C-alpha cells in the first residue's frame, strides 16, 4: 500500500529533523555556534494522467491526477545570524560584531574558519584557539607582556616592562559570498567548499567585515524556546505519520478478511 511507504518517508524525515534540533540544543552554550535547520523536498509523483492531457478528442483535462510518494531531506542549512555578545573581561576573548570569520591554522597546515573568539596564549606565546590551533597569520606575544590591547580594526599591541606600548601584529578576518555553503568540521571550525566560494580577507571593520570587541564573546544563536517548539512540532508530525502506517495496516487487514 503506497500510503504506508509515504508515511515511512515522513517518519524518517522527522527523525532527521529531531536529530538536528537535538544538536542545536546540545550546543546552546557553545561559543560562536550557529544552528542548523533541515530543508525538505517532495519525492516523485505517480501520475495517472498529467494536467492538460487528452481525455477525449479535442478535450483536455484542466487538472491532473498525481499521487505523491513522500518526502526526503534536501539539505541542512546553517543559520549565520549573530549570537548574543556578552562581556567576559578576558584579555584575549574576542567577538566579531558583524560579518566575518577568524582564520586558524590546523596541525596539517590547512586554514579553517571559526566564529569562536575564545583565544588563549600557548607556551610559545602564540595566540591560539581553545583547541590549540594558532590564528592565521600567527601572532606571538612577548612572554613578559604586562597587557595586551586588541583594537576594533584587529591591531594587536602589547606593553612590556620599561617600554612603551607597541604594535606586534594584526588579526585578519575572512568572509564568504555564501557562508551557508561552508562545511562544518567540528571543534567550532568550518572549511571552504565550492558552494561557499573563496574567502575574501581583510582588516576588521573594512570591506563589509565586522569589528572586533576585546573582552567579549559571541554566544550560540540557538534560541532554546524556539527549538523546543520545533521539537514538539517534529514529534507530533512523526506521530501523525505513524498513524497513517497504522491506518494502512487496518485497511490491509480489512481487505485480507474480505478475501478470506
């Protein structure tokens, strides 16, 4: 019975939707996390006759007779709306107010992108992410630095004992034509793809890039209440599809009783 297979595709689709919502909720407190949503598309139609087809000589049907065969997930879309920026007073904590990504270098030498500005200094004085990946281009702080100042334009200055404050480097940001096309790598990292297009790099506050705010972090853009509402909706839709399966089973039982 076609209805049972159609409903089964709906149950599979809602299962993926619930999985996506679960991941969003799990990362509700992850710095710089961007939530995802699932987009769906309908499957092929079984056409008994197409709209406008001939029924009799010189007569065309104004509508057709087509029966759908279900639904399938089309994509998971990253939503890059800004998260809430909150004050941490951390000297190396940075938030991007606007578009753009921090560039980081992985252990393989590849460049990845992140909105997570939870930065630290490693044993060599290099500014790194909480995962240990250095910013790109690399910026190293003197081990005797008394204070670090990071301007909204990305300039990094330090003050050392007995010396004036001096600039030691600049933080660059990257932006993409289609950030939703970036590939999620885990660890708050994204990688470039053909869909995202190549990165455009520049100084914060210029060429459409956001400004940096020292002592702040951008939180997740997950709104817990909205996710819970979507979770209830997905659960109810799953239940409705399961009832269609049950209804199909009862119809088949009734047909079997007639035959026997």
